[in-house]
């Protein structure tokens, strides 16, 4: 196909996104099935949308694994689940001093958002008390935004987190509704959606994303993006499965780097004004093409993930500098 025609095809998707019009299912699938020779043109179009809403700024987030390896859920991708035999650390919720130390480390890494993540179906009231206590002190003493990811909330837990000063709550959809039962059976897709809606009702910024590489079809990937657009979440972490030995998905293959870039472009077209974060698995799936991801995405996790290592934070800072981009501090 003529290069000019190809370019115009992807430019038309950028134009739709900037006009507030959602691309069709057929157009979304076409993005994922684009020839690899078209990826730079595709990213050029996605960058026009990214630049319109975020300029050349990059938001950095840091995770602390606040409770590890004691999860009763059977999520097939997770090394902390009850069905996993992966040798991960197991500990109850970290004390306040350790959570505060993590916040200081987030500042050192130039992260604007500190993410407190705890394995489990949902927090007990005692665990919530611990998180609330830490969040209040962080808010009083450090220039950080706080994101919590504690599972399914009950009763007035969302209200209490909002009152403590949690800015954002993360609860990923992870996969499509049609694919959900193949990934976990201990909770439902609808419960995930309900939690996101509960967070929104308390005025916290909703964060919800996906994991690519768990057997989903191209149509289902597009449907995931549609679902997050419909939920109107503010932040979308896009994880690429890092298949961990000892988990049910340990033999799943990596997402090819060029496909990962197409996925990021797709989400930018469908959710044009939202924070799109290159999240877990980026190092092992995007590999040397990580810098290109920021032409569609505008956010990164820096440092380690929950049970897997990220690359050295100085490498991430270098990528941003070399692209001529700028770290955005203290912003969701």
C-alpha cells in the first residue's frame, strides 16, 4: 500500500480521537493487525493525540508491595495467588514506617504518584486503618499523590480512603468480560466494574487497566479499551504479561514488541485524553523498543513491580531525557 495512503489511514484515527469520536471495532482491529512496517506511521498518529493532551510530559509512578503472597484469589497471571507455586515473599501489611520509607523512595525516583498495593480479595478494617494512618502522614509531610490498590472494597472503606487523602484508586479489569472466567474464578468481571464505580462515587480518581497476553483475541483487546472508555477512568495502566514460573500462565509467550506498540496506540485512539501508563512487563515485552512506547503512552512505573524487577530508574530517566520529554512531578 502506498505510504501516503497508509499515513492518511492512521491520521484519520488521530483526527477522530481529537474530535471526540470513537474509532470503530474494525478500525481498532486494523490497528492491531497493521503491518510492522506501518508502526512508525501509527505511532506518529498516536503521538499527535498524546501531544495534544499531554505535550511532552511523562508522569512517573512507583509501587510498593504492601502485602505479599497471602492472596486467596486464583488469578492465573499472579505469583501471589493461592494457586501459584512461585517462590515469592509472604508477609502481612507493612507497618507505617515502612510505607513512609517507600514514599520517600518514590520522591527520590522523581515519581509524582506513590502506589500502595496489597494482595488479597479486599482489605480488612484493621488493614484499612493501617493504610489510612500512613496516607494521612504522607499527605502531611510529602509532596506526593497517593494511589491505593487494595482489592474489592466494602462498606464505607472507599469513603474512608477518600477522607484520608487517597487521590486515586486502582482496580484493573485485567481482561475482557468474555475472557474473564479463563483467568480467575474467585471473583467476577462485574465485581471489578462495581469497585471502580464505587471509587468514582467517593470522588477518588479511578484507575483501571489491562494485562495483554492472556489468550485474548484482537477483538477482545479493542473491547477492553471500549470498556475503560465507557467507565471513564482517568488512568489506564497497560501491563504486558510477564509469565512467571509457578503460575498457571507460566508457558504463555511474550507479546512481540511491535504488537505491544500497536496496543498502546490503540488505547490512545480510543481513550485519547486519559493517562496511559506503560506498566508491568514492559521491560521483557517491549525490550529495546521501550522509548517508542512514550509516543503513545504518557506515564511509566519506575522501579520494581510487585514480585518482578523493573529496570534501574536511571535508565527510565535517561529514556525521557533522550526523547526530549520532561518528567511531570506531583500530578496524577
